[in-house]
C-alpha cells in the first residue's frame, strides 16, 4: 500500500468534498425520481460509526465495565479490531476522544483497509492480575474479545495498541494472546521500568508481581509485528531505549519530539494506525 499523506487522512477539504459529492448524488437521484413521477426510493440510514455499552466483569470483581467500538461509516461487514488500551487515570471514553472515529472515516476514504477500533475500561491495575483480585488483562482476553465477536466484529485476528500503562499492556496482552491471533502490537510511550524497585507505586504488587508480568525478554513478542513510539522528552524514554536495545530485531516506529501527553499521542495516531491496518486486515 502506498504511503498515505496525513492531510489526505485528516484534511477538512476531503471530508467536505465527500459530503458535497454524496449530497449532490442524493439530490440528483431524488430529482430524477420526482421528474419521472415516481416516489423517491427510500434511503437506507447510514450504519452508526460508534456503538457502546457496559457489562459486569467477573474478571474485575463485578466492576461495571464500559466499552466503545468505532467503525468506518457505512461498513456493515465484520471488521477486525484494534484494541486500544488506555493509560492510568483514563478509560474507554478518553481513548476515543483522541479522534479515533474521525480517523477511521478519513482513513478508509483515503484507501486504508477498513478496520474497527475498540476500547474498554480497565481501571488502573496495569492490565494484569492484582492481589486485590482485579484482573483487567483477563477481562480483555476472556470477556471483551468474545463481546466484540458478539457485536459483529471478526476476532479471528486482532491488534493491540496502547498509551503509557496501555502501551505496556498492549505488549503483555498481545504476547499472551499469541502470534496466531495477534496481528500487530503498537506500544506508545510504554510505561516501562528496568527493575521492580524503579516501578511507580501501585504499578505492581511487589517484585514477584513485576517478574511474573514483565515484558522484558518476552520471547512471545518476537513473532508479532511490533511498533514502539516514544517522545524525546518522555520520562520513559531512557527505559524504552533500553527495552528496544534488548529486542532481537528493531521494532517499527521510533523517537520523535514530544512528551508523555495527549498532544504527542494524537500526533502519532495517523501513522500508527496506518501501519497497523494492513497487518490486521491482510
């Protein structure tokens, strides 16, 4: 697939042009029907681009867990999803507020293979089982992915992407699902620490938890296409550089100007999802 210009994906002119063409076609069809004396043919409503709901997660000790799915406009066939994992202090809604819905609309018009984006509330437990019994990682693998299938998505292959805590979670959960079903992993500003003692308070329940859920040296990552992006001024930049250095092959992505914030993450979204789409949909 040829490189896709960012302005082709996000430009207002493209959206306006598509709307104008569609509007002109609809008026022309309606006008011809009236001129011929026939009633206008009923127009099917466009497929919704967002759907949402919630469930009581057994893996999260009965927590009410909200989810959101974004699809490209008009897509009615089963699509494979990018599961987008949020960072600490965030949730499914804030993930989607980065512009996922509009990205999908513009990207598919510009030639990106269509896919869906799915987000779910995971709490602040770093996407793995905690001493409290809360296990957001198992919630994703054992509850959320089957739910996506029930919502009409094709979950035979999925991709994982995440920011900060979610970037670490994307690598952890993608590796646990395995190369047979994980098409790609994109870890953005991943929350990585080089030792248990360096980890932020609350990220792990001690050294044993850190070791049991570490992504350092994780062989399962080697068979999955991996992209890692991080800002030059990100506090996790040094650990991320060390993590990349210990991988057997360099991942896609890289370092660029920016910090550990939504401005940096939204600026990378187009190139990241454009990278993931053909891996997910082929």
